[in-house]
C-alpha cells in the first residue's frame, strides 16, 4: 500500500524555489533515507509530508489525504527534528505524559526504559539538557510514539557515536517488532545505511534517485590502477569522480559493464570493487572525492 | 500498522488541557498583576481634597478599576501570546490541525476569562477589607455577595465576557498580522486615529457603547456571542493558511 | 489595623518570593504544579477575604448617608425664609428666645466661612428676639450629585450677651470619607452603574434667622453681602 505520494510538487519561499518537480511514492512499512547536501530541500520535503507546510504547486497525498491541515495525518504521524519547541515549564516526564495522551500507539514502558538507558533524568526540562541529550530525548519520543508514519529529520545532531549507534539499533529493533513507514534524513549515510531499505536522494531541489540502496550501490563501480590503465579501460564510460593516491588512482564510474567487460578489466590489472553506499551517494550528488583539493591546487 | 482515527473534539480537548498545563505561568502573572494593583494601587484610589480655610473635605474613592484595567491588559497580552509561532509550534509537537489548534485556543480563552472574571470581582472584597481595616468612614456603594448575590454573579459574567472578547479581538488581529506582517500598518494607523481623536462620539466609542449600554443580559450575551463567533471564523479562515515550523 | 499590616506583609513577601524565583527562573523556574497550587490558593484566599469583609461590613458601624442627585432638588431654606414658607424640621439646628434691652449689635467674627444672616423686623413690639439657626448643607461630588454629609459638619452657634449676638469662628475641621465601589464596567447589569470618583463638593451656608421687634434698635456690624433684611407686609 502506498503511504506517501508526491506528484509534480513545487515549493517556493517567496519566489525562491526550495523544491522543483518532485514526484515519487513511498510504500507502507519501508524505511527510507532522505539524503542531500545542505540546502537541497530535505527539510522542506519532510515538513510538507508531515502537513506543516503546503505545496506551491502539485499534490502531496499522505494516507490518501492532503496532509496540510489533516487530522488523520497529524494523528498518525510524528515529526522529529532538532528544533522541537517544548513548552518551557514542563518537565520531561510531563512531556512524555502528553505524548501518551495524544498518540494511540505510545509505548510508555519503552520510553521510560530508553530514558533510563540513555541516562536522561525525568524531572528536568528539555532546555537544561546537553545538545546530544536533547536529540536523544527527541529520538526516544519518535521511537516510542510508534506512529504509522514516523519522520526523523537529522535526529542524531549532537549525539556521540555510541548514542548514534544505539539509536539506529533501537529504531531497527522497534521497527522489526512494529513495522511502520519511516523517513530518516541525515548527512551521514554511513551510520544509517544498516537500517535503510530505500534511499531518496535530493539534489539541487530535485529528486536525483529513489530506489533501493543495493540498486544504487550496484549502479556504480570503483576501479583502481594507474591513470593510463584506467583511461584505456573506461573509454566510452561515464566517470563520476577521480582521486589520486600517489601513482595509483581511484575512479568511480557508472556500472554498465557486462561480465565480459569485468573480466577484461581484471586482465588489464585494473582492480574493480563495488562502491559503498556513501560513495554512491557522493557520486550522485556530484561531490567528486578530492574535489576540494582542486580548489587549492588551482 | 493500522491507522488511528481521531475526532476533532477529542483532539481539541487534549490540546486545551495541554495548553492549559503548558501555559500555567500565564495565570500566575495575572494574579501577581492583580495583587500589585490591589495592594500598591489600593484598587485604584482617587483622592479629592478641597476646602476653604478652616474647613476641609477629603474624599477617597476606591474601586476595582485598577484590577480590572490590569486584567484587560493581561488579556491583550495573552491574546497576542497565543498567536506567536512558538505557541503554534508547541501545539504541533502533538496531534494538531489549524482547526483543533484554534478551537483549543478559544477554549483556553474561555477558561482564562472565567478565572479572570472570578478573581477580578473577588478582588473587590480585598480592596474593601483593606479600607475597612484602616478604620475610616467607609461608604460601600457596591452591594456585597451576601446581600445581593445575583448582582455579584452578573459582575463575574460581565467581566468574563469582556475579557473573552478582548482576547478574541487581539488574537484575531495578531493572526491577521502573522499571516502578513505588512498588515500591521493599517492597525497602527487605526490606533493613532482612535487615540488622537478628540471627539467623544467617535466610532470606537460607539462600538464600546454597543456592548456597554446593553442592560439585558440575554441581549448582551447575544451581541458578545455573535462578535466572538465572527472573530473565531475570521481567525480560523486566516490561520488555515498559516504554515507551521517555518524556520 | 494589625490584621491589615499582617496581610500586606504577607502579600509583599510573596511578591518578593515570586520576583526572586523569577530571577532564578533561568535555571530553576516554577513547576507546572506550583502554578496550579498558586491559582487554587489565590482564589481560595480571595473568597475567604471576601467573606471576612462581608462579615465585617455587617458588624462595623458605617456612616449612613443619603444619596442625593441633582434632580432631587434640595430644600431651598434661603428662599423659604424670604418668602415665609414653612421649613422642614430637620433643617433647623436650634431655636432660641433672647431678651434684649434697648438695642442689639449683630456681629460676625469669621468672614471666610459660610454664614448668612436674615434679619426680620416684627411689629409685635416687646424685647424678645427669636433666633432660628438653620444647618449648613454639604453634598460631595460635582453638581450636587453625591452624598448628603450635612450632619457631619460641625457648627459653632451664635453667642449672645445682653445686647450683642456674635457668630464666633467656626471650628477647624477636616472631614474624611472613603467610598468603595466595584468597577463600573462590570456593574453593567446592576442598578449601581453610575458610581464614580467623587470630586468637589457643594456647600450651603449656615443661616441665622433673627426676628427682632420694632422697638429694639439694631446696630448691624456686618458686611453688606452677608445679611438680608426682610420686611413683611
């Protein structure tokens, strides 16, 4: 079943485009990563899906309703980001109590256990927490709400590595027990790749890729060798990026090699490996590795 | 995961309770203002002292005008406060739509007006007691709770209704301004036009008289009700277009 | 007075605590429950205070003043004296008879004060002077729209010797009243909407009405505008 559908959606903020011609759909109970560089339009997209902002053009459907002003969408979705404006006089336990009242699937036991695990005191206030702890609290809320549509926008901002790993693990465990549709945006593909099934890449305000993470990885290839070797091996191929490591070079190319071509590469002494998800993402968003070097070498 | 279906009224009720809890400090501010007015301003005392040579007459008029004035001031601030993006974003932490958010705000205004009405009228007892304790020749012009309870309750009603209208009007004005900041200009001009106007028969006076000169409670409630519904409809229509979490 | 001081001290200290708490609020702040406890106790306290003040109002002696308004014309004593109409009893402070030998000197010590003489010659003969003193009237508020506090004005009566009447200096006095009313705005549905802040007062002078026989010779030592001679046909 399709949960989210966007059809030729445009969004402008006082004439400045934030998203252009976005069309995709997301199925039920899929964890989709939303990736893109700073200012690509990730947050705008997620806020439109959550019903906070409306489209300038085109149509957004969530649970088969226009999410902007929809009670059904609001009651069945939760949006977590690093700018949650909790009312000041309320303590964390009071905030959790409110979540319990508003969200039908709220698991209080889980929330309390996670609070204890992450060592967040219940009788303090959100603004007194450290940056990482604030994000952790938000993340706990997002997991324990068990909303059919759960949206995390940069949930791990400020968290230390251990907390990040714990968060993704907790999310995955709870997802397996209670499958739901999850949108997860982060700058760090590496840390979330284990939980992702699909990836939605936004680049320069447009959808650059939407599909499974494995397909994206298979679509690219890393080849290593001297420059001359690589040049002759890739004639007629699309080279996405080039990196120099002494005499050896490392290129990422689009993978449209046949089996015969792959074995040809081996015979020429060119080593080819599959790319990591992060490399594939970087290749998509045209961030050639070593690119910043060129700025200084010029 | 199956979808949860909620009715708007359920959510309004929850939002109202949530807003009440998260804005509890606003009520404390009201009470502090009232106490300041009662103790420091003695309600709102006016002394007129006059005489010739050996004869002098000093007449102290004390009333709850000061408490009432500060309460209206508070009502305006409260009305404005609920239109701020911070409040809206806090509401959208939980389940909310423009409809439920506005209705919850109106419920909150209703509750706040009732509290303001009760405390303002009760504060009369305090102001009176202060005078009684000062061993003065005291003339009580307002009948007390025991002698005329009906009048006591009409006072609570009048104060609550006026507070509610103040909140609703200020709320609607600032919702309009939230929608488009430029619209603050006509309101500023209007304010100057009203405050600079010296003729007693200006239209603002007419508007106030429209409510103030009404001596039938039912007609008064009707007028106030229609006004409140108009304000509510206007702010609802406008706030339906306002986006949240715009950062 | 004691109780008042206690209440004011209590309130002042609670305000001080509030301000102190607010200053530290950046780190501490009130909890949600504190606010609701404050709300409950504030309303409860106000109710108790209201009941106390109502009970006190029933036990304490309070000035019982009559309200007058401009429409209810005061009885015009001056006109009644001149025209010889009957004057209500309550306007009269005192009526005295004095035996006078051949002549009577009429004096006034205090010109700044409100006082007016009416001197009527009677054709009855004899040497008995009738003196009627009418009380001054005092109404607070502008345009005689207020309370009649005439009864509170202290008066020094004229002093008589064998052949002289003199109104001494009037006592130095300061009348202090306090009136309380609920705000007008909220008294819309009561019949007490016209309550106001009182400013100004109107006062009518004390009147000394003398009926002196023809046979008594008069020596009037008064300013010309502070007395009237009345002749009746």
